């Protein structure tokens, strides 16, 4: 859906400039745009195109300043594409950066939060035309208030959040996220053209590790409290035949457990790829019979700090376990199969 | 609490001008101020005084216009006093009017709503300093979004809502509410001085009817979804000995049923007064052993229109029954005891 929105906007309004953080003046204003809510809802309750200009204008008016650029707040799914679609329409550039280097389910799970930047003033809207502006005392309050408004709006909302200065993006953002996503797409397409294994290419570009190869035999999923929560169960195939993997998620994958042993945890990325094409299978697309490779990718070092782990470590999500970086887990018990041959 | 807030503000900032609706210029801006949420919470989670200036300023800035006056949005409890306390502090007058001629639990239950006036832009805040601005497509959406924010804020919030022009107040408001409340207080105090029955005086001033005299033998109350919902059971005393009365409420009293027979319904006022002093016993103060007189007061005619009854009639609150004006019920089966001797 995000890709279609971006393609249509670019066709209608022209191409978008992608700029580096260093190209933004220190006092230039950047307004990230995104959707929030349960991805299971997003795929059915589709925006009508008016929402992003509406939240953008409302936030700009509230701040009383011109906006220099937009950017993705996270990398993944529709939220990678929305800034491109909106930038075309609003005729502003997109900064090649994000605030996670991955995707996370809650509003305070952003590197800008770790640096003390407020998520508010923030504006949210729905496809009906309701508008909510928040100005809070903490990003946790923003998450609580915005989440409940998202639920009332029907489970998904379009938001303008974390208004940032160029200086803040340079210091606290994660640079290069958009071009990394581009590069992943490129190597997948090239592998296909050259009839090579796309998984090896993805692992190389992302610095990731192959954790498990399996077939989904069960998915339980509930859309509750504005999130898609649940777990998927994989039976091993090929070299993992006879083993099983349990994958727990809250919008994004959180913990992977194989036969009682934790093999990857937040904040490292746990990514499910189609076993043949290496295209991602997002949590809302997990379904019985999918043949997949689960890979682990080390997260940005900002998430491995004490404040980072407090914000997005396993314990925040209710798993009483210490965080061990995925590359250490892989180099231990699983070292023998850290990389695909 | 409202009385204490008003007394303190007047002591600190000086007296407040009470003006008639006709004194407001047609294009003069009026911003009603109120608390929303469960009264059971309000009595324990007390505002710190900064909230009303905060919502007032935020709404004024958003509208970009000077504010001529404030007014109560409803008559009853703390929301009669908050406009006085705030007007003293903000040095603006209070308009002698409200939007209900009584109190109701939901935001769209206002005569301005019947006249097509939007409740938004609306601003809400809590004692911690979180601020939410709403701009919606309907007053029902405002109620849904504001109610969920109130719950997140801890069950009560301070609001600036239904920004009105002088013309709208004159056409769609209920004039004289503040002075009516003053007059009720006056007759109660005078009756006490003159050792007369204060109930008769209250019935005369309000045009009300005595419905039941009883003692509370049970109260069940839950604070759910941002409301105080429940019912109180009265055993008859004096001339009602042997009978019982069931009173159902959602912040305000909705339906009174005596031995299976409905004796009063929303939108007419069902008011519980202390049997000795005629002082009101609000729903959050109902408790075992209270000796009370339940009176019914005809509501403002605006509520008896089709749109009025659709908005606040028994069916809106989930009671599958037709509305019969309280004076008709009293002149029927209960005629013999319509008025206190």
C-alpha cells in the first residue's frame, strides 16, 4: 500500500529529492510523517490521501515555522513509503535517515527519545477528518494518549510527530536508512536477474545472520489495544528439519525461541523473509504454510546503551531475560550456521 | 471543591462580573470552561489551578481571537463554579447562561449541539501538564476522543469547549442558569433563617415536584469508561413508607423507578435533596443511610424536541421506554402527592 501511495504521488506531483542529514541547516525544521496503529488494520482501513497534508499543515501552523523536509520515523512497511508519498505532494525533500534503523511499535521507541527530544507537538488524524493535537510532558504520555486516540479512530491513524531541527537529526538520528533500504531492494533484484541466492546478498548488505529456516504451522494474532500482538510457530525445514521456532510479536517481531533456547531478541532485528525470493513477510502477512528464513540483524548501537535497552529491551516488552547481542548468540552455540552457505 | 476554588480565586483576584447574554456582542467570543470525567474521581484528583488558564490560552491562541467572556456549559456541581473561579483569574466576565439547564454526562448533550454548533476546537489538560487539542467532524466524535483521553489522563480532565459567539449563546443557550442557582441558594438560606420548610421553597423556585421520600439502603457504583455508573436503592419513609425507589445514574440521575413504575426520566431533572436541609446530594455523595427527598423538575423545552430526545432521551441511555414529561406523570397516578404540603 505504501509503495502504491508513493508511486501515485510521484506520478502526479513529480520526483522527490532525497537529501543527506548534512544538507539540512542546523535550525531547519523536519517533520516526520507516519501511520500508527495495528498493521492488521492499516491494510484494510486505507488512507484517502488528505490525511498527511492535513497533519502536516496543522503542525506547521501550530509551530508557526516553515518546514524544510520530512523523513521516515522508522524503517519498515508503510512507514518507509509515506514520507516519499507526502514529500512529492508537499514538494519538500526527504532526509535519508530515520529514528530507529528498524521498526518498533511504540512512539517513544525512537533514538530522538533517547536524546531527550519530545515527540510533541504531534498531530494525528483519521480518514474521516478528525484531528487531535498533543502537547505532553513526556513521550510515554504521548504514547498513551495517542494510542487511545488511535483506538477510537478505528485502530489506525496518520501522524506528524517528533518535529526536529537539522541539528537533532544529525546528532540523534540514524543516517542512511532510506539508501540502505534501496540497496537491499537492489541486491534482491540483481540476484534474481543473475539467478543467484538473494538471501546471501541480503545478509551481506544488512550484516545479518541466518537464524532458522522453516514453514509456518500456526499463527495466533489478536488486534488489541491498538496493536497486532501474537506469535507464529515454524517447523524447521532443510537443515533445520526436526526443530521448531516460536516467534513473538507486537506489530514487530520481538523474540525468537528455538526449542526452548532464545536465539534473538529486541532490539536486534528479527526479520522473516520468503525462503525463495527473500522478500520480507511482515507480521500482518504471516500465515500458515509460508516457507521462510528468519534472519537476525544487529541493531544500531544507540539501542544497546542502558537507556536504549530500558526503552526497547526484552524486559520492556515483558520478557524477563537479559539482552545478548545477536552476533554473540550466533558466534556461540549457533556459530556453525551463522551464515548461509 | 468548586466553591472553594471560586472563593479563593475571588479573594485573590477580585470579584467577577455576571453579565446577561444580551450584553455580549453578537460576534463576541465566549469560551466555556469545565471539568469532564467521573465525579468520583474529581473529588480525589484535585486540579492545581494552572489547568484552566492553560486550556483557555491554548484555545485562544488556536482561534487567534480575544475572548470576551466565559460561562458554565452545565449547571451542577463543580462545573457551576469553575467558570467563576477562572473568570476571576482571567479577569473576564461570566455569562448568566449555560448549555443544558441542568447537568448531563456527555459532551454532545448540550443545547448548542442541538443548534448545530461544534464542540471543537476544544482543548483539554490534566494536572500533570499534558494538553490535547481536538478538532473533529462531529460532537459525537469529540465525545469519543475526549472521553478516551480523559480515561488516560486518570479519569478527569479540565476542558475549554464549545467556543461560541454572542449570537449563538443568545439563540441556543439557556439564559438565567447562574441566577437561578443563586435564587435556589437564597431560598434555602432564608427558609433556614425563618425556620420554614426549605423543600417547599426549592420546589417553588424550580417548578419541581416531590416524587419520593426515602432512605438509601444500597448504592452500587462503578467508575468505568470515564463515568461513574450505578444505582441507588431507597426505602420509603414517612408518607412513602412501604414503598421503594430505584435510581439509575451515569454521573447524573437518569431514571427513577418506584415499585416497577417509572416516575421520572431524563431529560427531566431528577434531584436528590437532603430531607432536612434541602441541600443537593450528588451521585458521588449518595451513601447508605442518607435520608432524602427525590424531586423531579421539568427540563428546558429544547430537550423535549425530537432532536433533544434523540440526544438525551431514555433510549439514548439504553432504556427502552418512551419519554413522558414529569409533570404529566405527576398529574396522573401520582397527582395526589405532586407537591409537598
